[in-house]
């Protein structure tokens, strides 16, 4: 069983902590021993050994949600528009301050 528990920590400054609810989630995943999207993957030894490198990387087995390219493109477009709007607003502010 692979558990992707990177999001099951509380970070404060440079330290990370496992709180009781994090520990309970990880423990319950172990007890149920089932696949859970983006959190756990139960993989057979044969499946691992079929990989010529027999890698044990969690990321190979527990898939994370990815931002689709289309969504990313929309985010970039919105960012560019807001950037233009901010630039215009700042120019108006500087003009007002210069004339005042």
C-alpha cells in the first residue's frame, strides 16, 4: 500500500506537524487497505516488479489531480487581464498624484 500523505500535515514556518486528525486519516487508510483517489493505492508485488526498475515511488501509483491545460490557460488569461487593469489603475493614480 502506498499512501500519499503529503497534504496530511500542518505547516508552521519551517516545521510540519501531524495532528491527531492527520494521524487518524493515515491510520484508517491503513486499516481499510483500499484504494482511495489521490490518497492511497494498493499495489501487488508483481505490478511493482513488472517495472524494469522496480521503483517504489508513491507518485507512480497514487495519482494526484492535475489542473487541465484548458483551465490553466483560462487562469493565465484572467491574470493577464487583471494585470492590464492594475497597470491602467496605477497610471491613473500616478497622474492624479502628480497633478495634485
